[in-house]
C-alpha cells in the first residue's frame, strides 16, 4: 500500500535542510497522511466582537475520506488555521494553537510619506452583509470615523545591531573558529569607526585597572592611554565601554590628566550631560575640578538651563550643580531662565537677576506670564524623577507664590498624589503646604492617603513635619486624618517622642500654635492657610478630635516611661504641657481621662519616692534637686489646685513621712513641701504637717524653710 506524502509548510530560510511547520516551527519533515491517529486543533480567526470563536479539539480518523466536498483545505487567510499533533499530547481547552496576531491589519506604507510621519491609510471596505437576510448594511460617516484604525508610531531607534545576511552566515558556517572570529572583527570594524582604537585602549585600560600589574607597566599604560585618547576624546566619551576609561583616568587624581581631558571636552559639556555614560565626566569635573573649571561648567550651561532640565540624564547633572556647588547668586541665575526668555536675555545684558520677590512687585499680568512659563516647564517634569530634585522644589515654590487660582488648581491636580516625594526640603515643604491649603476636598483626601506608611519618617523630618501641621490646620475630615496619620503616630509613639521634630508634632497636637513652644515665624507661616474656601469645620472641634485620637497612646507611654521622660531636656516639657491644667487662650479644651491622669501622677510620685541622698555625687540626682525634671515637677505642683478632683499632691502624700521629712535638708525640698501645702488638698497638708520637723525648720538657714513655716502656721 502506497502512502501519499503531503507538505504542510514552506521551506525555512535557514537550517540544516529539513522543512519545518509554519504553524509551530517544529521540524516535522514529511507527515504521512494515512495510518496515523492524530488530533486536529482548530482555531477560528476572530470575526465580529459579539461572536467569540471557540477552540475545538477534533480527533482525526485513520480512514481516508474520499469525498472531496468534505476536505478542509487552508487558503491563506480565508479559513481557519489547523495544527496536527499526536494523540498522546495533552490538549486543554485553552491550548493556543497558533501565535495570535494583533487585531490591527498590516497596511502598506506610502512611498512618498517619510517614516517619522506615519499616518493610517483609510481603506474603502465593502459593505457588510447581514447573515440572515444577506442585505447590505449602510454605514454612517460618524461610525466610520469612530472605527478608524489606531495609528502606529515607529519604535525608538536604539543601538544599531550587526545584521548578518544569509550569504555571510553560510560563509561563517564554513569557517573554523579562528577565521570566524577574525571575520566578525572585520564586520564590527566596518560598523564602528573607532573600533580598532577602542580595542587598543581597552587592552591598556585592563592593565591599568588590574591590581596584579606592576607600577612601571601601569605608568606606561597611562602614557599610552593619554597619547591615544588625545584628539579623539569627543568620539570615545559617549560609548559605554570607553567612557569607563575616562573615569579610570580621572580616578588617578592627577591634575595634568584632568586638565588635559577637560580642555579637550569643554565644548561637549552640554552634549555630554545629556548622555547616559558621558554625563559622569561632567559630574566628576564638578566634584574634583578646580574652582575655575567649575565656573567654566556653569558658563557652558548658561542660557541652556531649561533645555538641560528637560532631559532626565542632564537634569540629574543640573541638580548636582544646583544643590551642591552653586552659590545663592548662581541659584537665582539658574532659576531666572525658567521665568521666561525675556528674563534670560536681561541676565545676559548684565542687568540684576530678578528673584521671586522682584516678580511679586510687578503687575498681575506679568506675574501670570511668569507663572505660565513655570507651569510649562513643570507640567511634564512632576511626573518624572525630576520631582525629587531640589531645583524642582524651588520652581514649585516660586510658582505657587505668584500663580492665579486656576493655575494653582491645575498644578495641585498634578501633585496631589506626589506630595511625600518633595516635602523633605524647605521649598518643597512650602509647595506641599500650598497644595494642602488650596486643594479641594477630594485633593486633600488623596494627599492624606499618600502619607500612608510614611508618617513616622515625615514626622522626623526637619521640613516635612510642617506639612502635617498644615493638614491638622485645614483638613476637615478628621476621621481620615486620624486613620492615616494620627493612628500611625500613636502606633510608633516611642520613636516619635524621642525625636526633636517628632516632639514638635506632639506639642502641636496638644497646644496648636502655642507661642511658649513655637517660634513666631513658624506660627505666621502656618497662619497663611487660614481662611481658605475649602475649610468649613471650626478649628476647636478639629483640634479636639485629633487630640482625642492621640491622647490614649501618648499618656500610656508617659505612665510607663515617666522617669526617662522627666530627666530628658526635650521630653520633660512635653510631660508638662500634657498634664498641666487648662490655660488661657487655648484653641480647644483638653479633656484627659481620669484613669490616664491617675496613672501618670502615680508614676511621678514613684519617681519622687526614690531614695533621697542630698548632694549625692556618685549616683543620679534626685528629682527635687534640680534640672529639667525638677522644673516640670515644680510647675505641675504649683498649679495643682487647678487640676480638679485628681491632684498630684494626693499621691505625694501617700509617700512615707520620713521620706517627705528628709526634703527639708535642701532649699528645693522645702519649696516642694510648701507647694504641697499651698496648692494641694487637705490630705497633702496633713501629710506635710506630720512629716515636717519644726525644730529643724527653725534652725534651717534656707529661705524655703521660712516659707514652709509660714504656710504651716497659716493653715
């Protein structure tokens, strides 16, 4: 019985001569049609969106069907694709039969149309037919416009690849390894004009960077590298491999080599700063170059700052130059070019460099023009890594200072979810405060949520903590603030209390805008957001709700670590502000639960009850002897009569009489007992009367003893 042989694919362009399947690219050779049990996996081409073609698995019979009408012959793109596989292969319903193509059809390019202006050619399609009645369906002009094909843009041109043609590949297969290596080297030399030079440079560079190379050989390699690079530095600095050679030479820290390279590459500074690899040379010259060379780098950037700022690679170079090496005058000169072309031109004429204070003195129209210029430069930059640069923060701060209401709203919409990225600098925190003050309710909600898991680091930062203060001042949704900010502060209260700026946040929650703790300039800065149109809730209610969310974890931590907090200069005032009675002009009425206040007063009494040895030089001083602990303790005791039902003196009265009586040995101890009698309850007065030794008080030379006797006599 003869077998009919059938080809299922076109011959491959390359390969060992066998034929491969155009469906799965496997080398089937000849697939015999008879006598085999096979499965045909069919996949229907996608038609209308409403009808989804299902993948079906059909077992092929071993019998030959002689009926020609039932044969399934594939005619290119008109019928379904089929793939024949053996029966023992596991085929699931989601089996991908053929590499699926995109829904966009390939279109022929117009010969006269350039590559960079690709436009989709509109094809005239035949009218579609309804399957039921086979009548043509008319298409309106609007429907045809909506169904226009998506425009294809050319891919970005990257590194050129070495293309090996079929004829060259056949030659390579016939060569031995040495001949093949030499032949490929010649091909690379043709595609790269500096291939031979770079290859020789890398040989000497490898000797120079190796630790096993003798010093004499290294010196020869340095001389060879310098002589070979001379005159060709501008061609070699941009490659990823040869740029490392320049970095290696600069790392030698030899003035002659550095000066020679800089003099040759000075005309390329702008171009190098925009290169991925060459920009490192500019950074090294800023860091290791002389003051005169650094000024030449700034002079090269003069007039090109906005163009350099747009490119990601060069923007990092500009950021380093601005933040690390530019003086205040140079910084103003850099920012001036972003105000508009006219201000950059005025700078070249020698006129004084305008600052944001100068712009504020202009009329409103000119301020709007400057703000529009700043917005043009910042619109695309805030969505990139530029948002982390201090130059961007300066531009944002200047923009918000002069922007109109509409311009400000557009910028806040761009920045609302990026506030934590730029609030860590002085200008960045000012810009973030503007976003909080003038953002609407939805934008404020996004800003608050953006601080999730970042609150502790924000609280500890020198400038970022001001943004949280502005949130406490303006955001009416205190439930949201407590969920994302206050709750996290309470969870990490131990880390926040011991940080300088963390204590400022805690003080602000306890006593907002308290002149006893906050500087007048800080209060004036925070008051700029008062009266904004999006804050409706009364300030007293807002402050109280935030305080209520934090007081429990803060008081619990204080009661557990009272001694450590009292003897710390920074935290002792926090204890005083938290536990002191109500004062005049408080923004809101603080209410502390009785159980928390009792726990704190007991902890203070426990510290006071420790063994008292007057003028002990070996151990730590007692709380009544002096220092920040005594200051906090005495201020609480002086105003104990304003505490209400729960008083600190009541828990001091529970200490042993002998221990209280030992306080009269020093002047401060006598004043402690006097304040207990003067401000305390009857229980405290009785305890002091019982503990005080009148004979010893009469003989005591301390002034506090006389005041204590006067209080006891007047009782």
